[in-house]
C-alpha cells in the first residue's frame, strides 16, 4: 500500500510543478490518448523518451514514480500473458493446447510498456500538483458547462477530496491490518482465495472509518460556512504564463512529430 502514488504530492519548484494545473490536466489527458493510439516501435520509442524527459525535468525521484507500478504489477503481467497465449499468429512453440505466437509476444510487450507509460504519466500530474491547485484547475475547465447546469465547483471539490483521501485511507487500512495482525490475523499465508477472504474483516472498520471521516469533513466545512461555489473567491488565482505557452507548443510539436512519422511510414 505504501507503493500507491495516486493522490500523493511531492513539493518542488521544477518546470512541471510551476505549470498551470489546467495545462497539466489537459496534456495528461492528451498524452494518455496518444499512448493508446501509438502502434509502431518508432512511436513507442518516441513516447517512452518523452515520458522519461518529463520524469527527469519534474525532479521527482524515479523510484518514487515507479513505486506506483508495483501494486499493479500482477495485473500488468497477467494481461501480458493473456496476450502471449491468445493472440493468433506465427507459432513459436506449443505445449499441448497452449500456443505461443510471435505476434502474441510483441502484443504483450507493447501492452506492458503502454500501461507503464500510462501509470507514470498519470502519477506525474498528481505528484506535482497540490490538491487545491487540482481543484481550481478542474473547476476552471468545467466552468463553461455551468451554463447548462453542470455544478463545476462541486464536481471539482469531490474529485479533489477523493484524490486527497486516497493516501489517508491507505494509511488507515495499514493501521487496521497491523492491529489485527497483533491479534493473530494472518494476511500473508494460504491460497490466494484465503488471503482475499482474510481482508474482508479489514473492509468493515475501513468503511466505518471512511464514513466517520466524511462526516467530520462535512461538519468542518459547514462550521466554516461552506455553501458551494457560488460567491466564493480564491486566495491565489491561477493564470496561464509563458511557461504554459511554451509547454503547449512543445506538446503540439511532439504530437505532430509522433503521428506525422506514422503517416509518412504508411505512405
């Protein structure tokens, strides 16, 4: 659970930290779409290099970012193995009904690399953006939809609170597990179904604690006269800067370079 990076923030003064949250949200979404659209090895190399550059200039420790992959490693490996065994193509070898194909291995490697880049890209946004900045950015992006009745402030607030409380709930789960382990509970031995079943007693107190925290947060907000986004002001107003403009131009050029190379290759 210590390896889950979603919702965590690491203070810093890097270029990525100083970008407007709206710029980071928009380009994170664009890069995620691009990661799913790339197909050739050339595109994978370019996208991987770009992701590595973003990681380096963010001044976030590589180890801290890659920690987010560990909790999902089982799912990543399982997905890759399913591609190896179930994608049709040139058969390399077979063991009974199980056949391993060349296309299956290529597909598995590409999918694994794609999901790793996706996790790193999403982690960079949360690791370099404070929850308050994230709320402001989401609210400003959704503000044009207020005209059709979309509560942009409330949506942004809910998303921000959800991200903020992920690390808190993980710490609470660890505390409950340690308390139950000291009373004889075993979470590490037995079959996978036995270990999953052993986590059920953790979920009940965890949900109770989550509802208690939600109730305390609601009371704290009401005591401070919180009544939604209507009429609220901000201590710090977010503004696009020249850094955001330069970053956007670099992103556009990179997108053109990646997909332009693909168009030339297909011709």
